[in-house]
C-alpha cells in the first residue's frame, strides 16, 4: 500500500509540469506492476541510447531542426520502431521498450519527450492522442516543426498540417505531464484487459480512482474487475458509490446486472456466516 500511495503522490506532482517529466513516474508504475526494480534497468539502457542519439544529433543537417531530423534517423537506423497492433503488456515496460527500441506509441512518446531534455529545443505531444501521436517541436530559432511518430518520425510537410491543426486549440501546450501519464495509464489498462491480466488492471484502476475521483466511470470499471477477482464486497461498494452519483435506470445493463448479482451474493454470504 505504501508503494501504491507513493506512486499516486508522484503522479499528482506532475500537474502543470512539462511533458518530459512524465517518464520517471511511468517507470515507477512499471515497478509497481511487475514487482521488480525498473529505474536501474532503465538507466542502463538510457546511457546506451543517449550515446547513439548524440551521434545522430552531431551528424544531422543544420537545414532542419536537428532533433526533428534525429527523430527520423532513429527510425531509419532501426533504433526505434512503432510495431503494428496488437500490442503486448511488455510494450509499456519502459526499460524493455528502450532495450528493444519498439513499443506502444505512448511509450515511445514518453521516451522522445524524455530525451528531448538533452537538446536545445522544446517538444510537445499534441492533444490528438490516442488517435494520432504527433509532436510539435520548437527549435532554437523559434521555428515550429511537426512529426508523426506513427509514420516512423516523418516530418509533416505544411500541406498536411491543416488535416489536424484545425482540431487543435490555440494553445498546443495544454497537455501537461500529468495528462500525458494518464493517457499512458489508460492505454496500458486497455491492453492488460485484452490479456485478462486483471490483478494489474485492478492496481491501475485503483490509481485512476485515487487520481481522478470525479471520473466515476473508473469506479464502475473497477467494480467489474473486482467481481472477476472475487472481491465481492469491494465490488459492491464501488457500484454503490457509482450509483450515488449516477442514475441507476440510465446505467449500462452490465452494471445493473452486476449490482443485483453482487447484492444477492453478499446477502447469501451474510446468511452463511455464523454469528460470533
């Protein structure tokens, strides 16, 4: 429980912070889920990757923002790649993603943001994810460049910009480190659910309930996961809290069925428990 609360506190401190600060909290999440040290392993692969990135940076052309060109070369040289779905849970373990140079787009996004701190530029993941993982880069001359992570770091020509720029708010930097990490958690949950790794899903949903108490849908999701794990009383407690904020008649059928089923199970359990 102490580790769980430490991770929640670490994530909460990301509010209002630059996106590049999100990665270390993601590594703490990895450690919590895998129950293995992760920061040391990441540090080892970070040093190796940074040496390669610096070599590409030094060799890049001055005609284009160097980090933009580095982002393309990282893919051309095979140091990074975005695999096609389906994704695996290991695609969210940052030390493994860095070691193999391949992972879920949000994991690679965290790495790109993190490594940008070593270069004279500002890098932002635009608020288009998870539909698209497009970055805005501001170089030393205050020029803007955009590149698409899912197109292997391809720099987007100006004629392609209207296809997504019209959907953006005037301020493109509104996605702070906290929001980027929440995106990482939500994508992680989705893949873990697909693999039916419900113990890990339960941990992440509990973190989301702690971080975003007004987002009641996380309570409902956790209730269904708790039911699968046999945590009957806790599942019922979650649904009671959920329905205290939401009209039961308008709830999805799955939640209503689960609620009545859990009530019946708890009543039966109480009857079977001998008096003290």
